[in-house]
């Protein structure tokens, strides 16, 4: 129950209406014994920094979760930890005396989710779609698992090329390229399929028959997931990645309990 | 249940931990069919304007309730309606395209509460304690009921004198003075007794034996209420004033339903 001593965890995104997980966060916070409420914050693109300035005056703000399109702006506004620095992106900020500290949980959350779903990365040809804030963290996480190759495609070629170069620098010797290729495991990190969007993020022929597909969109019936199931793939979607991050968030914002 | 489409109503105050009414607001919002969450915002004194600046970037913010010590700052930051203008104080803001619109519900909430409790004002000698944001609205509300006299006492004599002058200007002919006097009905608008404070806002001899006492502090066992009961007074406290404002708030922020 919300009360006068309740602290706030705000999920900042645009759009925000489609976001999920509120009941799961409420349950996890309560069972951790934390008096905090997880609430949506509809912050338009480009206004994240101004929102943060005002949020400095909110003493009971425990933290801000940044989602699309704010992960790069969150990174720019914080003192990043190693995970955020490597991704060049942050999805969780907490107030510090001199500003904001930030981390990026998408990479660790993604790995926990694919491991639980039995989606293989090591030794496989992996294709990623989307090189935005979450994509950057997921790319670094995939690279840790030493795929046989990693291909990154984004409609904005500068983004995919810049991310491929960054992954190569962090993981010398790993075959990384900014293109679309045949794969064994396909990972969608683009927002396509979010909300009621019925588009595929890639043409259906690129879905690996009998392979594996992870869609970070938190919706069980994205067109990608439905097509992948028809093609006999092992699949999972963003709900598992979101849930994997709940306990990490509680530790980061409220400490060990 | 909070979800992605939930709008926020923030209660801004300092301190905030003692504030109450969250369950009552949640129930009233739900039964009005409004998807909104009422949450505490601990905004330190002097930082209300900076907090408001940041809140402009929060598109799902339905409104801000201002409590101690922000009611005067809220007034200064908004385009006030008639109730707020007369009180020189605002306790509820809503975003408008060009800034904030504000109202002051304490006066109407106070009148609804004293009427329900059977606390008389008209024709009685009324003593008010406290001339802050809420006190200003309550003084104007009492004056509407034409007491035989209205006395206003505040530890800051400039505040009580300025409020007495404002009430006189709005209600010519009404005997209003900035002092402490014998009364039939005593109204505490000071924060004394809030939280775990065990102080009386006035010496006990000034409590009208067999009269009436309303304490706007939202706590059933303030030292003032306990002493007034011992002296045979009709009493009530701020919970009724807070509850009377819930439906007014819903209408102001979410329109007729």
C-alpha cells in the first residue's frame, strides 16, 4: 500500500501506455520488504534531461528506470558503472549527492532470460536487429558468450556500424559486422512489434528455421514471435528479460536485504 | 492497479512521511473510474518551483496537491481561480498549455467538514490559530458564514495582521482582528500537533469550555483535540477536511464523471 513514507521508482518512456510489469514490480518490492511504488512517467523524447533536473527536488525518489527512447540520454546524464559504460547506454539511475549514478541492466537481464529459455549464443551465428540503447547492451552481452559470428542490422546504418566497431574493440577477434546475414539465433532489439504494431522487424525468410528467436519486446504475440513459432524456433520475449531485472533493480536502488 | 496508462497525482510536501489519505484517494479514484495513482512527493521547502519546472516534462501528471509548506509557492506559480486568489494560496495545480492552473480547496473542504461535525461558525466568536496557506483559505471560509467576530493569531504577527486585513477587505463590516481572544469556536490551522508533536497550539485555558474545536491536523489524538474533549467541546479533525476534498479534486483534475 502506498503511504506517506513510500519511495518512488519511476519508469520514464515515450510512449508509456504500452509498458508492463507494474504488478510484478509491486509484488517484488513488497516481498523484498521495500516501501516503494513503481509508477509510469511519460517523458517525451528530448525532455529527459529537463525531467531529471526537476527530479533532483524529489527527495523520496529512489530511482528512474529509463526505457525507449531515453537510454542514451540517461547514459549522458549519469556517472555510469562498467556495464553502462561498455554499452554506452543506461536504463537505471539513482540519485547521488553530486548528480546521478547509472547502470545498464539490459545485458545481464538478457543473458538470464536466454539461458532460462534455452536459447543458444556461444558458437552460433547470431543476428541482432536494432542498435539502440537496449541493443548496445545486448550486443555486448552476446559477445561475452563468444558466438561464431555477430551481425548487427539497424535501419540507421551509422548506429549499427558504430555498435559493431565498439563490440570489435571490446572483443578483439570476434567476427562482428554491421549487416543482415543468415543466422542460427535471431535477436530483435528494435521496438518493432511493440504495442499493437503488427510489423515484422525483418523479412520472414531471415528467421532461422528450427533455430532460436528472442524478441525483447514485452509481448507474447509479436508478429516475429508468431512467425518464429511457425518456423519451429525456440522462442522467448521481453517479459523474461524484464522480470530478470527486477531483483537487480531492487539491489541497485535499495541495497542488499 | 497501476499500469502503463496510469496518470499521477502527486502530493508535494515537506515533511511527507506523516501524510495520510492514500488508501482513501485510491478508493475514490477507482470508484470514479479514473486510472490514476495518488503518490507522495517529498519536495523540500524552497524547491517547489524547481520541482514544478521538471514536472512540466511529465505528460501523465494529472495534478499536484500542495501541502505544507508549499501552498503559497503553489499560488505564486499558477494562474489562480477565484478561491485561490481570495486565499492568496493554492493547494491543487493542474497542467495547462501555458503553465499551471490552480485552485484552493481548503476553504470549501473546511466548511463541508464543520457542517458535517455540527461545529457552528455563524454568529459565534471564532478564534483561528495559524495564518499560513491553509489558514488563509479557512479564514475566508469562516468569514462567509458571518461569525460575530473573527480573531486570528499566528506566531508571526505580520502573517496574522496581513490576513486580518485581507479578510476585512473582502468582508467589510465583519469584526476581524489579529489577536488571541475568548471564543466559542476555536480552529487550529497551524501545523502544531502534526506527526508525533505533543504540543498545544495555544494555552489550554483558551479552549472554550463546552464550545467547539476543529483541528485541521489530520490526526484524531492531537493534544488540542484531547484537551478539547476533556473540556466538553464538540470536536473534529483534519481527516474530514481531507476526505471532503477528494471528490472536489477528482472533478478539478478529471472533469465531470
